C-alpha cells in the first residue's frame, strides 16, 4: 500500500517560470537525443554492431525418441544431451545420451561421437548406469577451462555425478568422473547485507529502525511500515503491508540493508515468517516489494542499478518486473559483449532445468524480454541456439537461432582505422552515450524526484569533464545541449532557492 503526499512544483514556484524551465529542458533534451542517434549510427558504421535478431527456427534430429536436456558449443561443433527411456536394456551407449553436430549456415549436420570417444570416460559412463540405473542426464556446465557433464543419480538434484573435461583448442580431454563438488554455486548477491544493531533503534510511541537515517522501518502493529521521517509519534508512513503475527515487538523481526547509492535494498524477516525484500529509492521515495531479491541480486555495470531473476531496478527509479511463475532461481554467470555495450545475466531453476537469459543494454538502459529455455549455447560469432524441452519424447527437437552481440572476439572494420571515432574507441563512446541517456531519463522525471535538478547538473557536469571529445564536430558536438541542460537546471535550482 503506497501513501505519499507530493507537492506540485507550481504550488511552490511560479507556474509560468516552472513551465518555461521545463520546456527549455525538453528542447535541449530532444536536441541531445537527436545528436546521440547520429553518433550511434556513425559508431555502428565504424565498429561492427550486432543486435538481437531471430535468424531461423530449426530442428535438431536425433536417432532415438528422447527428451532434450542440454546443448554445448565447441568451435563449429555442438554436443546435444538428452534422455531416452531405456526400459529393460542394460547395454547403455554414448549415443543414448549424446549426439554431436556440425553447425554451419544455420544447419545441424550429424557427426560421429569422436569428440567424446574416450575409453576412460566410456568406462565411467557405463558404470554410472550400472550402479545408478535410474540416472538421467541433467545439464552441461561450462567454466573458462572445463566442461562438466552432470547426471542426476537420485530423486534430489543434489544427488549427482559430474564428468569433467578439459577444454583445449576446441578439443575435449577427459579428466575424471568425480568432480561434482567443483560445480559450485555462484555468489548470489554482489553486495553485502548489513544487519541492523541496537544503535539503529528509535524508541517512542511507534518505535522503528533507522536505515542510514534515510528511511525508517518496523514490523509492528500488524504491518511492515516504511517512513521517510524519523517520527516515532505516528505509525503512518509511505508504504505498508500486513504481517502474519500482529503482536510482535520491534526486536522480534530481523532487518538487513544494502546501500547502493539512490537505491537502498532492505530485507525484513518478520516474527515466524520468511524474508521479504524491498527496494527503497531515496530520490523517488518509492518502496517496491521484490521477492526474488531474496534469491539473487547482481549489480548492473557503471552503478546503473541492480538486476534480479525477474526484472531490474535503476538508480533513477526506472524499473521493470517481468511476469513469471518461476521461483528459487539462482544466478549462474554474466556474459559481457566485446563492444562493452551489452551484458547477459543467466539465471537457473535447478529442479525444472529452466534458464532465464536477461540481456541489459547500458546505452538504452533497458533489459530485453527474457528468454526462457531449457538449454542454450553461444557460438564464437555470437549465434545463440536455445530450445525448450518437449513434454514427450521425440526425434525432432525445435531450436531457435538468434544473432546476438555476445561474440567471442570483437570484429573491427579495418577500413575505418583513420576515423576519429575509431581513435576514441568504441567502449569510451558507449560509456559517454550511456551517461547521456541518464541525463535524458532524469529530464523525463517529475519534480517529485528528490534533488532532480541537482542530479541533472551533476551528471551533465561529470560528462563534460570526463569526455574531452564530445565537443568535436565528428561526435556531433553533443556537449552543446549538455551545457545548455546544465545551465537551465542551475537556473531551476536558483529559482527554487529564491522561493
């Protein structure tokens, strides 16, 4: 339940003056946006750009009816893993679980199993099914130097064995079948949760806990309440939601927080309940319950915000929650595009073998609609292959092929080496454009955003100081509207100070 009182700028500042300031900012914002689009188009000509795009729908054909489970690329080959119904068969072959294909021109051509035809591996593989008759292939797991083939041997996903391979020059060198302990869980939070102490208590008629003296919370009186004033004489706040045990005292709940700039993350464990997780924004003074933050929270690049299994939240308050029934997702890893513009965050639901792929673009400061699948892999050119497992065993497995920016090596345009942008470097241009986008997003904010004009001035000034080249004609003089934006925002600050 959100309950905020907002004072309209027109009530504290002359309406005519306010409208003039806002219109002037919008004009300069549109000018900046136009110049950024021109710069981006030129950048794409100088540096090879690759966007997300569906290339083809294709099928992988297997010899037996099976349920697809995983796929892994090595050079121009890929290993496809699956499960068949063995029945009373006792002689289990490699082909009952794995097939290998050459991937060329968006086609899958069946190859021999020579890539994994290792005597020691075959012996360990057959012993697996000898001693764990009901084993199933679970998934592939790739690290920088190793590939793990993970098999579930019992009812629990933790009952497992892993066959370990060294990856060298797109070849596989078998190591052992006792390496499941090496398949460790990635740290799920890229920040530290700080637990509040007795010093953070504020006692009174309606006691609460102070979080950095920026927000005040409690789980008493039948609900969790967030306040933005250190006032223990009232139990009202800007946000509240019910708790199960209405009679609990202040110290009956546990309170944790993480300070991420404009964003303060908060976890509360009410008495005899599980954890609840929230985001409080010191600028917008908004509170949002984000349950999946309990599972994982990963920092976006350049302190832009945070991403979690079903959405993201930016420093300026912009956020998106993707509708999903999935829970208990864990963060697996991050993939960075060589152009420094795109970041892929991979989450995984172990029990159902479901992956969630979320791609964040630091210029647009948006996350693409998540890809939900049961197996995926990237080839060196950035091609993404993914599939969703069939409900019933089949010999024909549909996959989607996507073009993405997540190639292994950066493809440069050698004909543009004398270009001014080439000398600046793509990553520097991307970073400057991303920071300009932050200015644009701030201008789009309402005045209820605390310290709006101060933030616009600071961000504009930071860009002008950090990137000397933005005044040049080759970069469309993006400094020009930035200087105007900074000046107009300073005027707004002066007008509010007069009031």
